[in-house]
C-alpha cells in the first residue's frame, strides 16, 4: 500500500516531466479542501498552482526572484526567498513582504496563528518571528544540522527535519526553555517534512 509521503514524492517526480521544464520543483504545499497544490522552483521566478488529479497548471504567478519554501495555512499562502518572507494574494497575484530578512535560498517556512517560522540552512537554525518581523527566538542545537523542512502542529510545537543530522527535532512551544526531542533519528537523505 502506498503511503501519503510516497504519493507526494511520486507527484513531485511527475512535475519534473517535460511539460514542466525548465521548472524544477523545490517545495510544495497543499491548498486546504481542494485538489490543488502550489509549487515553487529555485530555477524559476514562478509559483505554479497545479490540479493534483489532472496535473494541469491552473495558474502561474511570476515573482521578481526564485522562491524556496512555501506554505498554506489559515487561507494564507506564504513563501520565502532570499529577501524574506512574503504573502501571495491568490486573487490578484500581489506579493506583500511580511518580513524583510536575508535568508538562504534553501529556506523553508511555516506559520501558525501570529507566528512565522523559517529555517536557515547555512547556520543551522530556525527563527520564529511575528508578522511585524519582530524576532521571538532563534533556535540552534548540535542535534539539528542543515534544517530543511519545518512545520508546526496545532499546539505550537515546531518540527524540523535536519538534512545532515538525519533526524526530526521537535522544538517545544515554550522556547526559550530549549526543550527539544529527537523524534526520528538516523534517517538517511531526509529532505522535507509534509503536513498531510
């Protein structure tokens, strides 16, 4: 039986087919209560809105630079690129900068409520800020190296996939007590976390 993660991975592979070239998918997010996903590519300035069943591109948003991480929660589509965290209005295609910050081109983003979480691959950290860009905390721990994926549960616990540390670290919602738990360890070539 195929798992949800296997389905997502297979779908990401199918997006690399000829009809999507030179668009090489980087990150993906599910648009709640639909059969639609949003996909970013570091090799393109486009975000593609794709119907999962037909694999047809429904809409393309062209931005001023390539995007990395993307997330959809609470009817908001957020993305990050080298200049910061942005919100894309799906109705008019306008992009509003939420947080201006220099981050790596491999950054991932998640948010819940009034907090935004984003990864820094190059300095092995995760930062939490509010929607005004005020940093709440930055987390670094030798148990977590090259953070790739990030997601947040409904209780506010932050889950981070460490690419080089081959694990998933849970950062307690009440940081800075720095309560962390390694929930998965020894995964080889783990790249992302999926919120399915």
